[in-house]
C-alpha cells in the first residue's frame, strides 16, 4: 500500500484529498442531520459516498485518470449544491475545491470546472446576500483558480522533467532499467490478456572491458552510443530498447516468435557485424533470447534470457542463444 502511494503520484493525491474531505465533511453531515436540515445532510452524505466509491475504484483498478475526473466533478458539484442549499456558509466549501481540481485533472479541465462552478452559483444567486458579495466572491474565486492554474502547470512541467531524468539513460538517451521493469510488467499483462507473443533479448558487447582499458572510457561511450543508434535504425517502432547496465541492453519485441524471431535476430547480428567498429577493429555482441511463457513471471523471463546470454558468452561470443523450450539453431559467425 505504501509502495503504491510512493510510486503513483495521482493515486497519492486522490487518497490524500479523499481522506481530507471525509474528515472535513463528516462532522458537518452529522450536524446538519441533528439540526433537522435533512436535505443538506443528505447532500453531504451523497458527496461522502461518491468520494469513497471513487477512492475504492482508483485503488482497485489503478485508473487514476478517470477517478480524478469523477472526484473533481463530485467535489465541485457538491460544493455548488451545498452553497445553493445553505447559503453564505456553504460558499467557503468551494475554495478548497477550486484548488484541488488542478491536482486531480489536467489544468484546462480544472479551469473549466472552476468557471462552471462559479457561474452556476452566480446564475442561481440564492447563496448571496447582495450583488457586491456575489461579484466579490466571483473575483476571489477566479484569482484563486488563476493562481492554482499557474502552480499546477509549473508543477506538471517539473514532474515531467523529473520523470524523464528518472527513466532515461543520460548517455544513450534510451530508457533505463527502471522503465524496463515497468514496461516488462505491462508486456506480461498484455500477453496474459491477449495471447500476443513477446520476446526478450539480452545483449552484451563482447570484450567491452578491453575497449575501455585500452582506449579509454570516452571511446567505450562512443561504442555504446553507436550500438544504440544501430539497434534503433534496425528495429520497429513497437520494439523497446533499454539500457540494462554497463554494456548490457534489453530489447523487448512484441508479436514475434519462432521463425520470425530467428530472422529478426539474424538481421540484428549481421548489422552489428557489418557496421560496429572500434579503434581496435570490429565490435561484436552476444545475445540471449527468451519468449515469454504462458503465466510466467517477469523475473523468470529475465532469468531465462540472462542464462541464454551467459551461454552465448561462454561458448565463444558473437552468437545468439535461444532459451529452452524455444531453442532455435544457434546463430554464430559460421552459421548465420
């Protein structure tokens, strides 16, 4: 539970706002029932029920985008309804809603909801004692919304930058291991749901340590960048490339298996043999390939691909080894 709150920003916001709303609204709902204001009490109870259902949906399904929209609509709609029913005291409930909408939905939709809420209260007019109060409320509400809009845009931009830094390898520009873990989990779920085959390729540059030792790390970095460029040029848009660590990379190939997978691997191996060059001559790579089994965990899938890569390195390098039970004829310099 705590892990999900730490890793899912929108879910943590929905949970925090829901808890705050429940703690804030519940005493007023009870008070209004005790005071005989049944209609207002029912509205408060309905708001609480909607918030609880939305929170439960977000936790069960993980669909925080829709949950955020529903939550924002419930919050604004509830605040407007309470304002029209209880008058001036109910107006104060709209201010926190004007701010929290920007945490729940995108800034444009939040701004639209806020303007619609203020306009609805102004058109109804029953919550205000005078025109001066109404226009004062409208002005302050729009100022609050404008400030929240600016803050939300800045916050979203900074969060996107941080996510980029956290998921992209700075040297090669491809996704890192953190991104890989997330996308492999998604691939396993997709395969379980649709039956689409997925192949996982671990590749390791042969004798990379020798390149670093003899020619320096800057030359080694150039080799890594060249490898990534070649792989990107010779794979599909749907394929995903990740830096696994050091000179190891992971390639996720959706929709390929059997003969088609062998052809893909043969092509990649030939491309690297033909175009990969270092200061000491040609640079080759070893490959370990595993196709996701029905119901297999991501960890097991990675272990099989890693074992196949280890076999490729131990049996001579510059070859492709397929993991059992999907073993294909081994691709080496002599047979490819």
